[in-house]
């Protein structure tokens, strides 16, 4: 967690506070006072950074995309081959919404959660396609020219979103289904254990 005494981290403190407040209360009950309390900053400090709820929510949407990109980069960068990079990305996609939003976000405000997912789809597709690049050529439908890299990235994200909304009974099994579609079943040995 960022240090509250460091002004360069104030915005991050506020955004993390807003994420927690939305996850537990939903956006309708979200007030700047609640966010200030969650973030551990004064209301005047919060108002200097985000003078309105609309500005705060717009900044939060951009922050969520930034967190997605950072997590995805951390997952794929250590991998040496395109197949391993794609596998790491699929593993990340299956768990990232639960890890970042928590399972209570839908219960707190389903309409807001669904709109947030809809708003984040395009930037997430662009990020996934750009960060994986040539690794998406492992997907048989991409390498054959049947679909583009962007379309493959979108399909993988839509599956991850659907898993968040209607969880698969066995996330590891879902991951293996995605691996099969991605053409990784014959390249990578199945991993034992949990998704994490």
C-alpha cells in the first residue's frame, strides 16, 4: 500500500479507497467523504485531486486499465516462449477479475459492475493483443487467418468476463479448455494444482 505521507502516492491511495468502497457499498452509495475515509486522506485532499464523483469514477476506470496492464505484464514477461506467454496470459485472465474487483462487486451494484466490464473490454482487448503480440500466432484460428489477433484477445477476455459473472465450477478445467482452443494442449504439459 502506498505511503500516505508521500504526495506522489495520494492519487493511488484515493483510487484504492474508491475501489474498496465500491466493492463493499456499490457506486450509488459512494460519496467523496466515504472515499476519503477509506483512503485515509482528508476531504480537502481528496477534493484537490478529484473534485467530483464523476471525475473520480473516470480516473478509477483508467486506473483499472493500468492495473490490468501491469498485472498482465508481470505474468507474461518472465516467460521465454510464445506458448508460455500465452499460457501465462490465459491463467491471468481467468483470475484477474476476482483478484481485482472481488466477488462482491456484482452484488453491490450489478448494473455498475456490468457497465464497468463493458467499458473496460476495448482497452483490455487492445492491451492483451499488444502485450502478447506474436504469441497470439500460437492460436490455430489466428495462424490460419480465420480470426485476427484482436479477435482472439477479445474472445479470451469475454470468456474471462463470463467466468467472473457465472463462475465455472472448476477454474482449472476452464483454463484447460482455453488452452485447448489456443492450441496449447499439445505444446504445454498440463500443470497440476490450482489456478494461482
